[in-house]
C-alpha cells in the first residue's frame, strides 16, 4: 500500500519552488507514495496543474501563515486522509503545520529551504528555529543554501541534506526551429538575442540588466533582449526601459508556457539575480545548450563553472554583467563551446527522475 504524503505550501502561483513541487509530485513513484497538497492561503495556476495529475489540492484560505487555525486544519487533513510523511515548504512559516504533524503522529516531517533567505528578520529566524524543533529533515536545494541554513538557524548539521532541483531534461534539450521561433517573436534573423527567464521581483536583477544594457547596446548594435516572466516589477522595468529610450531593444513577453522554444530563438541566457538557491531557469538554459551569464550567487556556481559552462559575475555588478554579455555576443566559438559543456553537465545531473528518486530515498529512510 502506498504511503500518504501531505505537501503543505502557502500558495501555488507560477514560481520556481512551486513548479519544483509540481514536478516532484508528477514524478514520484505512485506505487510507493500517495501525494496530496494543501495550500494554506490560496491556490493558483500550479495548483490546477497538480490537480490535472490526479492529485487532490485542498485550499485552506487562511489570510495569514501565523494563524493558529492552521494547526487544526492540517491535523484534520491528516486525520481524514492519513500522512506517513508531512513535507512543508512555507518559506519560514513551517512551525504551525509541523506542530500539527507531530501531534498527529506523522512518521516523518520534512521541511524545504529553497533560497538564501537574507530577507528574514529576527522574528522570522526565531519562528524558524521553533519550527525546527519538530522537523526530522531539512532539505536544501544547493550546498550554498545548506551552508546558509546552518549559519542562520538552530539545527543539527545531520538534519540538513541537499537534493538539487530537477527539470525535464528531454523537453529542454529537444531541438526546436530557431528561425520559426524568431519569426513568431518578431526578432530579426541576424540579431544577437539575450534572453532572461525570471519573475519580475526585486531580487531578480532586472534593473541591473537595464543598467548594463547601455554598454551592451553600444558594443553590440544588433542586440535584442527578451524578458520572459511576470511579477510585481513588470511594469516598473518596462517603464524604466522606456525612460531610458531603449524600449525597441526589449521584448517583454509576460509569462509563457513555451520557454524551450524561446530559448531556442536565443543566443545567450542572462540571469542577473541577487538572491538564489538553485534556479530552475539556469538549469533549463544549460540543458538547451545556451551559454549562460549569471550572478555568482547562491547555488549558481555549483551548476555553472565560470569560463567552462558559463560566465559568472558579482551580483549587482552591472558593468561586469555587460562585459560578459558583450564577450559572448562577439565570439560564436566561445558561445558554442560553453553551451555544449553546460548541456553535457546539466543532462547528467538534473533530471526529474533523479530528483524524485532522491526524495523517495529520503522518505523511506524516515519511515524505516
């Protein structure tokens, strides 16, 4: 009989962590584990994707992740449906579901860490330390995040392990018609196309990319930037490009579900993020064979070897970012060599099955 696993998250909009849980749920061995999902606050696009996999998603509708009613709601969910494993990803607000799991006699409680959360203040850290009392295992998605957790939280190193993100390597490595993709996007056939895939939030570095773009445009007159994603700063970044008089150089696509095709239309992948754990977008670009320019932050240096499978720059350094893009744009041989090496490295390490198998082993160790 398969073991019930309850995943608890705040909500399920389109985002890297949410998509990772959707991928895990879609690839976990259903003959051994029976997943269910609870959204503490609200659902979202990814919730519908998970439901389409035949997995129940319950939306609790709480307004605050600190609402003590969460304890009773999670406990009721466990009593009704069972849970051998409780897996929370509450971004610092794990205490209440973890308490519910412990009171309900769940055999294993797992908590995820998805980023180097420098935004946390003292009250968040205290709440996280309290949550850690009830947890059996914390899973970081990179060595950098693990080191951050051990430096910031009160928890035994033996409780903190690393399971890297996984992506659909076959989807992103598959060939796509580059010329057709460019035509559909309105991109000139001879343009040098730099693409960024990220939600428009303050930590993703879009404004630093705009700052770097003046130098890039001067050195690479045929450059075009494709910015894929949505978020709270979408209109801010778009307005900033207009104010700089460079709107014609930027294509803002919004959220897209054809990212592999957009990558195929591009020459360079740029990821100027300021805070990261293990970004899916970088893994996807590597699998697509695109040379990567990225900030040396979080787990990125663990997947991008500087000068070998990409070029790394200091986070927030717009000058270095611009110079790296200019370097790749002007050297087709370097782009090809770095892109090929990145693809080779990513295909061997970051498959969905490898990620799911690692979680299956973790769950079974807690059930033993």
